[in-house]
């Protein structure tokens, strides 16, 4: 009888660890980061470096100060910093980028209990905070491939203004356009997203529903060309693959993910077509983050033998 | 004498009306965008608080219990009108700056709360001290918030620009969301530094849940 040992559940352990998942996300974001350096020049590397450094440092110091276990090794702060950097324009003053990273880690994540307990996506929330706080510098987008950082309108602003010249669809796809660091280069983002889906880190449901909803609504609103521009413009692809799939702030069940994706798509399109801001991806993801607990409640499965 | 001093100092930190009792949140958020308006608001409220506390304490045996709240509001509104007229006459620019919030001191929960919790049960002298302490505590809290918000949000202090900081301002602090943020952080700071008043000291009169719990909350621990 001595050989029979009973331990508490879980009995089957998966090989997935938090740091492993986060490492995969970093690998998936690397193409977009490299593309941003190619498109916007070396300053984007500087912005990424500042964001990642301050995110990791603030996580370390915060956990030291409140005397909890220091979990910097799980790389989640690194991912948050990287995601935030990819959501910023290249000309952002570095102190603002650093402040945004600290806000993401300390206020959005740390104060709510750390990794897995935050209800809103830290990078998205920090970006919105910065958009409201530093509207001027956050919307000063620079033209791609220009050494002297000339400012330009983003395609979404151009679509709204009517009559301003739009980049060609090929340039749109390759990311030769104004915008945030990591949001412009569609192939790089798609490579990263597909890598994550194949590794089983994210499911295809949310991104497909999200982008699909925006495409269909744009098709109805303004025709085929307009719809293609809408899908390629702004932070849609980046948001759909990397932000709307965050574990702790989005629904866990498949149908919940569908609701989440479609909801994000509707809000994004509504803000883009009728709102005063040109872009609605970050607002839509934050709003859907907030109702995620309800979506999880609606889509809770009935256990076998359980009463309906 | 020692007791009187304690009554006066209570309002500063231990029972600070804004950061510990969480009263008067509306004027706190609305008037702390600049140091000048915060100071004016705090002192105006403090003046009303001292006068109304004194008057209510004098009349505490005459006012029938059933109509005490309307009676308090009439007394408070009288003093607010006096302060308002004085400010309009002698400090017109401040009067313009505070706008509707000056008249809203009538329904400021600190003034009404101290009338109900303290002045209706204590002597005139102690009530005046309590009013002064609470009023100055309110002013102090408003100043703290206004300094954080104006210095880091607008890069100035009482309208004077600060050379280095004005290049690195965070304008969101001056707007309402930033106000809530500073408010939350300061509440956390005060409750981390100071000892919270226990339920016995705080009393059921000042507790918004009193009608629901009927004094049961204190018994839980025992």
C-alpha cells in the first residue's frame, strides 16, 4: 500500500509554461519589430528598447516594493513593453514612452494583482491613456522611409478627410505608410499570428471574427476597395492577433471568442465610420475587455449531467 | 485643553474629511485643477463650516429632531450666501473661477456631516474647533491634490510656470480622469501611512450603511 500515492490535482501537466508562451509571443512579434526598423528607421529600435526596459524594470521594482515574488522571469512584462512600443508612433518622446510602460505595468497590471489578474490589456490601456494625455505627440505620424521624419496623415485619417492622397494597396499591404511602429507591415504580422496559431498559443477564432466583421461592415459601408483599405489600415491586424487574444482579458470559451471578435469588429467600424477619432481598435478591445466576464458567464458550458 | 487640541487635529490626518472619511468628493475633484481655486474653495468651505457648526451647536437643544436636516440646511445655506456675496464683492475673479461650486457648498457632505455627527451633540467651543479642524483638513487635502495636478499636469504652481517641469507635463492629470487617478493614489497613500479610525470611534451616525446593518458590523470581530 505504501506505493500508492495520492496527490492533489492537476494530475496531467502540460509542457506549456508562462515563460514559454511569452517567449513564443516575443518570437511572433519579432518580424513586426524588424519591419518597423526597416520602415521607420533606427529610432523605432530605440522606442522598443525604452519601452521594454522600463516595463521590465517597473515590474521588478513594483514586486520588490510590495514584497511579492519577483516574477520578471516570466517575460510577460517584456511582451507588454514590446506590444506598447509597437503601438506608438516613431517620433514619440522617449520619456512619454517610458511613462506609458510604467503605467501599463504598475497601474493596469500590478495594482490589480499582477499577471493573470488584470481585467484590461495593459498595453492597450496604456496606449489609450497616452492617446488622451499626449494627444499631440501620439498622433504625430511620420512618413515611412524618410530620414528626416516628415509628418504625414495615416491612411485612416486620409480616408476620413476625403481627397487626400492614399498610398497604393500594395504599399498598404507591405506597410509603406504612416502609422504606429508595428501596425503597418501586414505580412510580418500575419507570419507572427500564424506562428502563434500553429504553436497553439492563440486560437484562430478571435482574429478571424474580428477582421472578418470589420471587412464585411466596410464592404457594406463603402465597397470593395474601401473594405481592403480598412482591413489593412490602422492597428487592426496587430490588435486582432496580439491584443484581442490575451489570455486573462478575453473570453476562454470558443463561442465567447466569437462574440468578442465580432463585438470588437462592430465597435472598431463604428468608431472609424462615425467617431471623431480616426482609429478605434484600442478602444474596441478595451471595451470588450470590460464585458469579458459577462461573455464568459453567458457561454459557460453545462457540465455532463448538469441541469440546464 | 488636550482634548480640544485633539478635536482640532483630528480633521487633519486621522479623520481627514476627504482622504479618510471620503466626504466632499465632488468639489475635491472639480476645483483641484489649480492651486489657487483649490485654496479658495477650501477656505470658503472652512469658513462656512466653522460658522454653521457654531450656530447649529447653539441651536441644538431648540431644533426638533424630526426636522433637523432641513433646519441644518437653512442655516448652512445662510452662511454660504454670506460667503458668496462677500466673495462676489471683494474677490470677483475668484468668485468667477469657482462658479457653481461655491453655491454647492450648501450640499457639501462635510458641512452637513459635521453638523449631524458633531455639532448637534457637542458644546459650541468644541464644535467651532471641530469645524476649524475639518475645514483646514479639507483645505489641506485640496491643496495636496491641486499641487500634484497643477505641477505635473500643467507645469505651473499657482499660475507661475515652473521652468523644467513645464517641458514634461502630463495634461491628463488636469482632466477629470486624471483627477480620479490622483484622488485614488492619495487615498491609498494616506491609508497606508495613517491608522484607520476604528468603527467605534467613527460611530454609526457617519456610516452610510447604518440603516442596513443596525450596528451589527462592530460585533463581528468580537
